[in-house]
């Protein structure tokens, strides 16, 4: 019985770890972008450049890394548009790499 419980615990642990890795491995994200058109963000490309997670992601009071919308939404002090423009555009300008003009990121279909 102890072996079965141990096996179940190991399988459960592996499932939790694997699901976390899978969730973190999403390559691209799409944001609405308002009237100027949606923005597709290539998360993997930024990771591959060696940009640290902390450059963009904040941690909550418990120290857990958050996704964009958990901090920046229509009810937050810093709206998503301002957070992205202040962080993404600023980083691109400082590094002289990446898009800095509206139409470079925002695409209408």
C-alpha cells in the first residue's frame, strides 16, 4: 500500500511540474491592442535573447511571478497600454532593437 501511495505521489508531482513547464513555454501571446489593432508578442524570442523574467514581470506580495493582466487591467492604477508602452517601447528604444512605432506592433486584420 505504501508503494502505491508513493507512486501516486510521484506521478502527481510530475504532472504538476510538467503542467507548470508547459504553461511557461507558450511561445506567443496576443493582446487586443485597442482601436489601432492587436499586438502579437513573441515571448519565446525574448526568452531566447536572454532577457530576464524580472525585466517585465512583477512579483506579488507572496513573491510569485505574475502575468501581465494580473497587475495591469482596466481597474488598475497602471493600465495595460501604459505598462506595455512604458516597458516594451522603452526597452526597445534603449536597446536600439525591436519595434518602436505604433504600426510595428499593432496590426489590424
